[in-house]
């Protein structure tokens, strides 16, 4: 966990990533948040079945995530899912295909 959070912090600092998401056991969250705060980044959490999704990165991204963090990720609207994927740095082209697929406009084979 520690190395993954450190790697994402490095990527966010360098500008290659705006936002990161890690899923942690509850006992590991406080340590990760401490590292994130020391690095000067914003964060928010989402509890899921004994674990926690920890989003962290640029404040503007966290502000957006905070508008839908109370939903399970599988229940995001196509628009929310698209926004999250883009902010996490997923392939823009694949996110466009995923978005269209979720709207049933361009099914993926």
C-alpha cells in the first residue's frame, strides 16, 4: 500500500496524473491520508464492504468526486463514469468507447 500511494503522489506531483484511487483496508487509511496531506493533496473516502476507496489528487478533481462519492462505482451514471475515468488517466479513446457503450450507442464487441 505504502509504495502504491507514494508512486501515485509522485505521478500527481509531476503532472502525469490528476487523480488516484486506491482501495485499502480500513486500518491502512489513516497512514495513507497522512502521506497525502504531507504531499499537499486533497482526498476523499468511500466506504465499501470492509474496505475504503481512497481518492486523492488535485483539489478540483476531489471536488468533482465529492459530488458522487456516495454512490457505488458500479452505479455511476455514464457521465460520472466517464469523468472519473478521464481524471484517473485512463485511455481517452477507451473511455469514449465505454461511455458510448454505456449509452447503448456503440456496443463494444
